């Protein structure tokens, strides 16, 4: 018994007293507890990227309802979008030299292209039922969330596909608006949310640290909540449910399943010990 009370190390090269085969020691329990705390923090922090993407998609839908109901002025929204985009561009490119002239030409080309395409987009789905457009938009936004790059290298991640799915969903929504200016504004907002915001989000996560990233997540959740409450209150339950699943259920399930992955005495090992 006195031998078991001595300090035990999980190594093979060190000469130690004889212990039972299934002995783990207090140090192993401390490591397991610390590892669980690290897993919980990693799971919760990793869920913030998915939360931001969900807010982007539902925020676009809230803006669509605001424009379609005439509660949002397209000109004011366009000015705010441009100001936010320029601010994000300055913050993202403040630490390395970039070609501002080339980016300005790209922005001008975008404005000309979308201005020419706006009349076609407005009449694109005139013969399609609204229920079909809603179902198509929902599926596209869900696929965008699935294919988005959250910093994990897996086969399903494809930023190009995710971006195209988001733009296509915005085109489907914009085609149900009645004014050219509303169509132009909604597509511009979609480009900022689905093309520029992921770059800014990645910059905050990698360069600015966890505190700024969590502050960004909180701000995005607050803005999305206000937008849904004002223009699409019927989606509030969906938004709250998505936040609970993303930030509560999935991280808890992730931590719980790690027990079967990392515990050296899992169900199969326990069965082997009992047989012995």
C-alpha cells in the first residue's frame, strides 16, 4: 500500500515499484481533468466561427425582409455597408503593403458589373413560386455553412464553393425584390458578408487574438438579434435554437466523445481487463 502512495509516472524507462495493471495514479487523473478543461475551451472557441457564419446568413435574410417590406432604405444601407467594408479593409491590410489602386479598380469593376446585372437579377425568378425560392435559399445557405472554412483541413471544406453558394442564395433573394436599387444593395451586402467578412474574421482570429475575436462574435450576435427582431421576428426561434445547438450541444457532445477516443481504458479495454 505504501508503494502505491508514492509518486507514479506513466513511463517505461523509469524504475518504479510494482503497481496493479489497471493503476493510473493521481497524476494521470490531474492530467485528464486539465485535458478536459482544455477541450471545453477549444470546443467553445471553435464554435464561435460557426456562430459568426450563421449570423451572416440570417443577417442577410433579415436585410432581405427589411428591404422587401420597405423598412430599410437601400441608400442608407449601401452607405453603411461601404463604410464597414472600407474600415475592415484598412484594419486587415494595415500591417502589410497592398496595391490600393488595384483594389480600387476591382471595386469599380464590381459596381459596374452588378449595376448591369441588376435588371436581369430582378426578373430572374419571376415565373418561380415563392415557396420554391425560399426552399432553394435555405438549402444554399445551409450548404454554405457546411462547406465554409473554419480553420480545419477536411475534405468537405471548400471556400470557393461556399462563396458561390452564398452569392447564389443572395441572387435568389434579390430576384424577389421590386426595385433595382434594393437588388443592387442586397447583392453588395451579400458580397461583403460572404467574401470580405470571412477574411476579416480570419484576420481577427489569427492576428488580433481570442479577445478581439470573441468581441467580434458578440457584436455580430447582437446585430443579428436586433435585425431579426425588427424585420424577421418569426426567425428568432430558429436563431436561438441554432445558437444553443452550435454553442452548447455540439461542444458538449464533442467533449463527451473524447472520452472514448482518448481514454486508454475505454469499453473495449475494460472488457479485456475483465476477461483477464
